[in-house]
């Protein structure tokens, strides 16, 4: 009997130990699962916060946050157009914030643009003149990177000084209106254009209709007028610094070195050199309005397509 009781006790102890082992392992797995669940929750929260920040863009102009003396920087890059990063509304908002901050020692507009809309460029130029009158003691410089042509230069001439690199491309003081004509191809394919208009010039410069010489003259007169407006803005901005060069307003592009010699630019410099040596405020703060994720998506699938279609069909004049 004693052996039998001993065996029963051993069996009970083994079962109890096995059960305890299983419960312990189960507890470990449960704790591990909880830890991983917590990790996934934190990661999900971080991703959600990142998406919210990207979509709604809580970026504020840097100047509103600074209480130390600094150089204010605004960047104008790419095509100047209503649907681009270099649109008048955003550039002007950035410039306003840069000038308004009492701690900004001076403002630099860094330009790297081949040009674009004469309307958008004119709006930026006008705003710069307004701000310079409002803050006469605050210097305003333009620093050119690779290119400052046409509409980009239209903006630049509003500055106190235009600084370039020797290899920068500057100028292109002209206006262009371009498009395509498909009538020859349509004739070969046997395609007929059907267009009904109210107004003899409503379909002017339609790429699927034969060119009308009278309408070509009308368009040429229009871009000549815009060209004269451009020339007047350049002469007003640069004044006596401009040299008497025959093809200065022909639309050609000059190197930075040539631009300095003929008065289109004042000298050589970078953002850092102006901040450090001219404004004596080496700390540079970027005021440029940044485009958020939602805006980029909208422009990619909507605004840019509409802008391209408008240019193709309406032949919008370009300062480039």
C-alpha cells in the first residue's frame, strides 16, 4: 500500500508540476503578446501623427518663432506660376513674414528659376516694392543660384542688390508664346476640325485650325506690349547701373560674370556670405512657405494637369 500511495503522490506531483509549467509558459506568452501589442500601438500612433502633420502642415513661417537677430531667407525655385511652388501668394506671404519680424536684420530672396507667368512675377515684384517702402531700413538682396531668367529676373530687379555666381545664367529679358499646329497631320489622316464660335477671334491660335495671319499679328502685338512692360520694370529697378548694350533686351541669357559687367547684376555672393559679411547676422532662418502633402497630391492629379491644358490651349505668354 505504501508503494501504491507513493506512486500516486509522484503522479500527482508530476501532473501539478506539468500544469504549473504550462501555466507559467502561457503567462510568459501572454506578457510577450501584450508587449508586442503595446509596441504596435505606439508605432501606429506615431504613423498617424506623421500623416496628420504631413496632410495638415502645421509649419509656420520661421520668423514668427525667432526672437534673436538673424538673416531672413525666402526661396523662389522653379517655374513661377499659379499652380507651382513659386506662386505669388506663397512667395509674398513668406516675404511679408520675413520683413515684418523686427529681429530680421535683412531679407534674402534666393532665386533659381527659368521664369514663368508675367502676372505672377509682376505680383511678386509689386509686393517687394511695397515692403521696401514699408521697411526702408531693412536691406533686401537677391542671391542667384543656377539661373535667374525672364520672370525670375523680373522679380530680382526689385532688390537693392543682385548677387550671382560667375557661372549663373541671368537675363532673358523677353516674352515667348508657343504652341503647335496639327493641320498638316490632320489633312493626311483625313481629320476635319469642327469648331463653332461666337466672336471671330474666339478660337484664336487654335492648334487644330489653320493659322490666321491677322491673329498672328494680334498676338505679336500683345507679347510686344508685355515685353515693353518687362523692359520698363528692369530699367526702373536697375537704373543707371545698366550699360548700353545693343542686345540687352533681346531675350538672350548672360553668364553671371557678363551680367555683372553690363549691370544686370551687382557682384558675386551666396546666402551665407551676405548673411555673414553684409547683414552681420550669420544665423539664417528660412521663411519660405512649404507645400504640404495634401497640396502636392492635389496639384499632381489636378492643378498641374489643368495648368498644362490651359497653356496648350490658351497659349499663355511666358517670361522665359
